[in-house]
C-alpha cells in the first residue's frame, strides 16, 4: 500500500492507533498501517474507479538529521518488531546490518496490539497474502545467490517481467538480490521465476507457472544450478556487474558455482 493513495475514516484511523508516533519523518508507515488494519480487524479495499491526485515535490520539504537510511531503517525495524512476530527474522536476514540496532520503545504499540486483539502475522500470511513464498516453510534455500569467484550476485537490476536477469556486486541488502529455491525447484524472485527456453540462452524472469519445465532448477552437491530441461548450468561467463546471466554446458568452472545466503534443508541435492 502506497501511503499517499488511500482514504480512511478519521474516527476509525484514531481508533486503531493513527500513526506510530515513535516513527520519524518518513518511511515504513505505509507497511505499518497496512499490517495493522488487516491484523486488527479492518480491511483494505481497491476501488478500481477511484481517482487520486498525488503531487510530488522536486525535493523533500523536510530534512533527515540522522540521514534518510538511518531514519527509514529505524522505522521499518519498528514495523518488523511490532507486527511480524517470528517472521521478523526474514527482515533481518535481508538487512543483517540492522541486528542489534536501536529501534526505540515499542511498549505503547504492543499495548495497542493487545487492546485491539490483533491477529498474529501468521494469520496475515495465510489469509491476506497466501500466495507469498515463505522461506523455511516452503523453500530449500533463500537470500542472495552469490558467485564466489566474482563476488557478483543474481540481480533483477530493477527490470520488468520478461526481461533478462542480470548480475550486480553483492550488497547484502536483499531487494533485487533476494531469491529463493522452492520445494518445487523453482528459482523465484517474488512472484517471478527464472526461465530459459533453449540451451545457451540468457535467463529471463517470467510469471511462475508451477509446472517445472523451463522453470525447474536443481542445486547440485557441487553448488551448480542445473537446468534439467536444457541439460545446462547457470553460468556467469565473463559478465561483469550490470551484465546478464545465461546457461552453458556444465563443466564445473568457477563461474558456474553459486551459494545462497541461507539453506533450510539438507538433502541429496544440497
């Protein structure tokens, strides 16, 4: 939910706790409101025929004394700590630099959560966003997918569905570099899967169809990512940061070795 694109009854807004007053300036309030509305008995509706005017300024009309990254990080940590329960571990897995950092006092928000008899985050995942792939419940590996030989990671580079998958220097910040190997043996980024049609071709991100085929990948004991449909392996080749990724004949070269940040299950292929 984009924070500037929704309308809410003022009385209801105040009843469910308005804004988290310990959040600073900007960032994270859209997620906090969304989680809180759903988990505390409300509902968010998309009204197709509505029209919203949202004027963006050329610059922020306010300043960030501690820096925009610090401010946004603190705010998003508060969201994770209050509303995500045990699932906050996945937030910190994408932002390991924030572990142990100060997020302020959340006592009042916890009391609000109790007073409103809010449901746990597991309920939100099962009832509001059931299509989300959840690490360690239905995936074998998760996080950045790193090629140790180059210190490059798989990265969407902000591209759209159907575009070629790229590489970028590993930054540990998740986002465009967050992938999962599912129990269906898909390599997913959010709702998109790594797909390749023919041997030697570049890899694209397409909508996951759950049928295997061009979207099936196996992580071998040698740490290759093997594509059974083509009989080839994911290969960095000579690509540099910002370049594209493809498959090639499997031969165990360093450019074909890939490590995930986190493995959730050990079996014959991991």
